[in-house]
C-alpha cells in the first residue's frame, strides 16, 4: 500500500520543480503577482504645468514688475508669467563676482493666434545701479510665414567675457523682457517661461586670467576635436523617437538614427548630452515619400540650444531635391571652457558640458494646406572622446562611451542590456530546473526498481 504514497511523492516533486521552472521563466515580478516593471518619469520638482500650443510650461508663478524698481527677485530655477503686446516685464537677480549666469525667456502664443513677421521678444540684462550698464542683449522673432511656434531668447553674464569689468561685479542685476509687436493682429497675452541658471568658477582655479581672457589650460579652442571614439550614426532601422513639445519634456536621444513625425507649424524637441571635448553633428532627412497631403519639398528648420537655452546655431532647408533626402544639417563646435570668451555666439554658448537641445520644425507656409504629419529621420553623431574636465590635456572621462538614449522611452522599442541578461538568466535557470526534474524522476524510478514491486512494510 506504499506505492500510492510513492506516486504522490513523485507528483509533489514534479509540481515543485515545474513550478520553480515556471517562476524562473516568468521572472521575479510575475512570480510575486506584480506587473512587469514599467519605467516611471519623474514629475517636475515644483510649479504647475500649463498648456499653450501643446508646449509644457513648468515653473513657479511670478509677476514681473512694470519698471525696474518693482522687479521681483528670482534665483536659479524656472518661473511662469504672461506678457502683452508692447509690454516690458522686469525681474531682478543677485549675482556674485565669479559665477556665470544664463537667463532665458520662452514664449509660446496660444494655438490659432495671428502672429506676424517681426513679433517677438527682446531681452536685456543690466546693472541695477545709477549707471544701468547693459551686460547683455538678445532677441527672438517670428519669421515670415512661420506660424505660431516656440520663441526663445537668452542672455548670459560671463565674468571676463564683456568689454567692461562692470558686469563682473557682485550685486543686483535687472532682466527686462519686452514683447515686440509687429503688424499682426494678435493682442492676446503670451504665456512666458523664465529660466535662470548659474555656473560656478572652475574648481581648480579662478574663472579667468589676469586680463579677463582665457588661460592656456582652458582646453582646446574651437575648430577641431581631439581624436577619440566617435559616436556616429549606427546602421540599421531608425528607432522611433517621439520628440517633446519643448525644453521641459524634450526626448533624450543619443548617437544613432531616429524617426519621428512633425506636424505643420509645430516643433519637436530632443536633448543630447555633450561632454567636454565633444561636438554634435546632425542631419534631418525625409522619412517617407511625398504624398498628396504634403509637399514634395517641405521647408524644415532646425536649431540647437545650449543648456542655458541660448541659441547655438540654426539652419533652414529649402526642401529636399528629388535626388537628395537631406532636408537640413548642422552641429556645434567642441565643448570647451575657453569658448565662453569667443566673440561668436555660436561658439561662446558651447561653454559647458550637459544637455543640448535640438529643435526641429516644419514651416508649411502662411496657410497650411494639410494637417498631416511630416515623417523625418534624424541622424545624430556625438564626435570626440569625452574628457574628464575642461583642462587642457585632461584625461578621458571614466567610462566615456557614446551617450545612450533615454532608457525610459527607448525601452519600448529595444530591450536594454540588463533586461536581456535577465531574460537569458531566467531561461538558463528554467533549463536547469527542468534537468533537475528529469534527474529526480530517474532517481525515483531507480528506487522503485530497486525495492521491487509489492514491497511493503
């Protein structure tokens, strides 16, 4: 009467081993009854999210003053305000004598606003003293037939970079933002996003030489990149990359080929990390054949912005020719500390390592004939080996491989290395448990044969 118990033991062993194999195959998340791991994006640190032209505004509310004496104090961070036609809003900031500061303003008219060529923003940074010395100016305008879009301008205070040491001093500075009204009928107030960022002095020495200029150890000058690994476009199928509506939700991408779609009079934003000694190269290509809903040679505009949102470079393509898929191309100089003292803004703004932004827009003309999306392919290269710092002859940064894309978003299209390893490990574990199952069965059969039939105690 013991044979049934022996069969029950065999069944129990089989159940345990096969259950273990199933758990190994499905992974720990499913074994515990939990859902598969889903990447979670962090919410903004503070401030509301406002929608205008699908742009995601982020920041704390602030009311700019009507004159300099009424300017509210702002510090590093982001702020939200509004501005009307012909209006000037004032803001104040305390700056020290050694840090660089970037102050930007981004305006996005409401969808359907009748903006015209010449509408835009003027920024001015000056000392808040009796002399009101101007330390920086910037402007951004809507172009002809450009339509409603994202408008950004930025000014910087960099010690040693100006014509006068007045702007290098510690003290109170005033930022004025003026909305310039062209000949358009748009009288609505524009949502306005302000951003202030600071960059401390080089940790190893003073921020500048005795004469306010760069020292030899400030790193390579523009015009070339040190030899090193190049993170160029990888061959193969382009990976889907849904660009963001602006700076706050820009999609992180790395070297490679990416595909997306751009709506008429809309802009897609991407962020690309550049380290010291690295530079960006990109092309925007037509992602599909011309159809009845879009022109054969669409006008595409691309702009690169610095971590402080200063416009580094821009290009506007006349449209792809029948034998050329490239719509527009551009890039940056290598990131170097010494760039900050260059007279060209396209060089001076590439002075810090960090996230640079690529904005791609489709300009369909004054009266778009279609609402269909334009498919595009982005080919992104990050050239040069990342250096450990801005110093001349700086060693390569530890683990300075080509930057990777945002795993929280790219994970939907290709498994990560870690995920692949877990899958392989689970498969091997399942195979091992199955082998153990067969071994246990063989042992039980051998025991049954040894004891013989009808053996009981």
